[in-house]
């Protein structure tokens, strides 16, 4: 999804996109990892994007509402990753926090009798190949996210 499409979608939600929020949006769009709201805030500060923590929460909330951010509950903390907007699933590396989009849907063969599925969400959590190699070399110990 292009930035102009995202901006229009946010305007339809009556979300005013200030210059600071737009800079934060651009940061979210180019990052392929998940972060907590506080970590997004710290990353924004490092990139000289001057926004408050409340602004980060508000943007993440509206992006989640329109399907452009996905929250992940990991070890009691909520992490957010930016998503492109079309239906997909995720593989989340628990060591480096990289989020990989998966566009194939799983097939569910054993649904409870009489149930109708209206939508689904599947996220896979594990260790990516790069982190597995580092772990085997003794450089990284897989564990809960930061």
C-alpha cells in the first residue's frame, strides 16, 4: 500500500496527520521489526522524529483499527508491526524481532461441527534462520523479545 493511500485511509478515520505523525508513519512503514510503543518512541527519537509517547500510542491505535498495524502479545508485552494492508499472516522471530509476512493461508481440517468461520488470524513465533546460525555459533541466545 502506498503512503498516499494510507494518508487517505487515515483521513477517512478523522485522524489528523500532522508533520510529526507523518514522520512517525514513515518510520513505521520502513521498519520490518516489531516494537513496543515505548520502543517505537525511542526509535523515533533516535531518528530525530520528535513525537510524544501519547502520539505513538494514538498512531498505533488508528493503524491497528484500519488493519495497518498488528499487535502481538509476547511475554506479557504488546509489540506492534506495520502491515501492508492485504490479508496475510506473520512469522515473528523471538530473538531479533523481525516480522515476515506470510501470504498463504493454512487449511483447517478439524473445525468443530456446525461452526462457521468468518475470519481468521494465524501468527507463528520462533527463531529465524539468521538467529539460528548465530545461536549455533554461540553469539545469540534465543529468548523472549527485548
